[in-house]
C-alpha cells in the first residue's frame, strides 16, 4: 500500500511555522512547488485568455489532451443535450438565460479553456432557481441525454436563502460535451447536489463546477463517474462569508481504456468555514487510468478554518494506473485543523483472509471487500433510490473483474 498523509491539528501556530509544516507534508507528493500558489492560476470568462494546452501544464499533465481536441477548440458546437425535466414543485423554476445574463449570474469565472469555451459557445444558460425559504421534500432530478451530439452547456443552480433542496443531475447517452456549472447557495441554505456521469462508451465529457456559499450555507456535493471514454471534472468552491461548510464526495470506477479525472480546489477565503473531501476509486483492465488532484488553500483571512481531504484508490487488475495528488497551502496558523491523506493499493489481504477463514469463497470475498470499500460513500448521498441504483451499478462493474479473476488474471500487489 502506498500512502501519503499530512495533518495540522488545532492550535495557534505562527504563519511561517504553519507554512513550513504544510510544505513538508506534501514534499513527498508530486505537485506545485511551494513558491507556486494555487490562487495564481488564471480565471477568465474569455476563452482566448487560456492557450491550448499541450499536456505539460501543471493542471493538464495527467490529461490525454489529444483526446480532447474538439472540446478545447473555440468553435461552434452542432447540438444540445436533451433535458428531461420533472414536474417542478412550488418555488422552483427552470428558465433559459441570455449569454450576458448568464455571465453576470455565474459565481466565478472559468478556470480552464474547456469550461471557458463551453460558456462562450453554449448560447446562454439554463437556470434552475429555488426561491428563498423553499424546502423541497423530494429530490429534484434532471436528466441530460446525448444522442451523439457535439454540445456545450452552461448551467446555473441558484438556491435562495434559508432553503433546503436535493438536486440530482444525471448525464447519460453518448456525446462530446463540455460544460460550466455555476452553483450559488444563499445564506443559511442547504444544497445536496448529486452529479451522475453514467455515459455510454464513446463519450468525452469535460466540465467544471464552480460554487459559492453564503453565510452559514451548507453544500454537500457528490460526483459519481462510471461511464464515458474520457471524463475530466473540476470542482472549485469558495466562500462569500463565514460559517459555511462544504462536504464533497466522489466515487469512480474505471475500466480498460477509460480515463476518469477529478480535480478539486477548495478556496478558504473567509473565517470559520469547514470543508471535507472524500473521493474513492477502483480500477480494472488494461489502460484504465484515474486521476485525483485535491487542492486546498487557506488564506490569511480564513482564521478558524477546519479542513480535511482524502483519496483512496483500489487497483483490481494489472495494467491499471491511479494518480493521486493532495495539496495543502496555508497562509495562517490560526486554524482549527487541516490535513490530507492519499492511498493507492490492492485488496487487503487481512480482510480476504478473515472472510475466507469463515468459509466465504475467495471470489465472493473479493466482491464483499470492494463493495465495503464504496458503501460509506454511497450511503452518504442521502437519496435511497440513487444509493440502491449505484450499488447495482458497482456490482455490474465488479462482475467484470471477477470474471477475469476466474480466468486466472493476476491481481496486482501494489501500485506507486
């Protein structure tokens, strides 16, 4: 098992001392140098402000940019995904927004070329608006389906003050698709946002989610990525005022030839805010590749911050590769706590031995170990019908690796 950890516990460290500890914590990983702040990367509504990536840039070095040529080109797209919209409850509207108004209402400018092009070429945005003091008793599910289109999308999710909602956005079908999703959570509001990437083979999906939280706001975000050929999703969260909290969960399962990438940036730019990040992935098959990059910046103003991020990867067969890069940058020692952890490895031999010693066949034991690896994240979604569905999809993925095991394929010892 290969593991990276770093942690700062509660206390009043001097700023210089806290920086030294943080830098030492990730000196063992691969990431930006201590002199390069995550905050220095550009953000812009203008696509031309981002040059075409060649794969050597820090934010693109794990990405197969040659497979993303279409979504990186600043050219018109030929279609739109079909929107499946349920009956909307009182206090909820979905409307089309003009390009100028869409930019005005977007909470943060795009952070890379793909999302800037998506904003420019989407022709406006679709806005899901939840009025202040609205409490939704049932999840609101929107389905975006591709039928082979080359499409660009811009989505606004706006949750008014003192509201509570669960919003599910499901992507399926086949498409070459890039998007920018802007999420605004008002003061003392709570949003549980679930993004499902259940694409068919042949899909390329590159997206960015930018979120801003008001005072005492709460955002729980879950990203599930199971389908598509290449999926690259960035998430950036920032705070408009103190007392807000962000919980981000991710679950991904890569098969042979799939590239699934998730990059996150939590910008603690207000006092007494909290963030937790937990992503887990499994890989199987030749050429399966997953990437997780987690950046957390605690600015000098963000006293009282409490943050922790972790990533776990389970490699099920030979020929798969997982890259995991946690980064923690701290500009004040007056924090509650900060830390990160990353681990990538194979099955736990002790768990397998324990199950096998109680008469459980090895194939079934392996299935139970992987199911147990994911089950806490699945249950954290908080939507029972989605949880049951995802467990079924995970079982279907597991059947592929279990069939390889029956045929005698080797299980890797570890991966660096």
